[in-house]
C-alpha cells in the first residue's frame, strides 16, 4: 500500500490511524482529511491504494461515500474505522464495497496486524466484527420451521435454508456473494485458499452452477443471502 487516504474528522483519531498505517506498510504516502469535501479533492488529484474511512463525518455519511470512492477509484481498498459495531452499519458498509471494518477501541498492535494482513489477502476485520458476521450468517441458516422443498432453476432441489450446503459452505458462499475473493475468504474464515477452492467446487456441484454469480442467485432465491 503506497498511497493512503485517511478520512477522519477527529484529529486525535486521525493521528492514531496515521501512525498505525505508517507502521503497517513500508514508507506509505499518507494524506489525512477531516471532511468528505476535502476527500473528494484528494481523490480527484491522486490514486489511492487504501482509503480508511470513518462512518460519521461533518458533511455526510461514510456509508454512502464508499460507493462514490469506488466509482472514481475502483481499485481502492476501502476500510472502515469506527466506534459503531451495529449490524445494520456493518452490513451496509460491506454491501457498499468496504473490504474491512475495524473498531477504534482496538489496541494499536491489533490494528497494525490487521492492516498488515491486507498484503496477505486477509480482510481487516475487528475480532468483534468477525464474530458478529459469523453469528449473522449462522442465524440466517437456522430454519424457523420445516420449510417446503423447492426446485432451483439449476434443476437441483434445495430447501429454503439450503440444506444441501454445509454450514461452512454457506459461510463461503455468503462471503463470495459479498465480493470477497478466495484469499480474502480464506483469511476471514481462517482456512487456506486451497480449502476455499474445495468448498467453492462443492458449492457449484451441489447447486449445479458454474459461476459465482449463478451460485449467489440460487442462494438468494432460497434465503441464504
């Protein structure tokens, strides 16, 4: 990560993130701003490898700004740094394209390791956020009642909760559908990319599909996503 933009209105927090990023990467060029309007000027002037973004800013919402960042700089790696761990904010940020979600309360050493993990394909997620995501995925996979069986478009038969898939396969599929690549899925679930590839192969076979988009579509039809 050679160029980094930090968007944080609190001067102390901005300085802390700057120190963390400077220690995590080798001689990065770091720009820090306090508002979205200032961020837009920097994004117009320079390409950034990494954007670290707070959710609550004086002139707008960081959630929505993620989309704007990726429209102008689609290769930017966006990481949220916030005090908010609510499920609604987390899901919205990830759906809008954020690849990481860190909490300001994390120890400095933990934040440094999370940022270093980006270079190894590991999405930077606070431990509390990782637990929250896994809990949310598991909650979605628990049937309230015995659901009726339905034929998928592919010709396979799965129930409303995707009974053909194991719990791990459901977790892999959800992350793939959210846009994470194989190394990132492996880092998130603490499994190797080769194991991820095996799970993906099994998912495709069970759902009788041949691509990520097809698998996500079938899973969405039956309540997995």
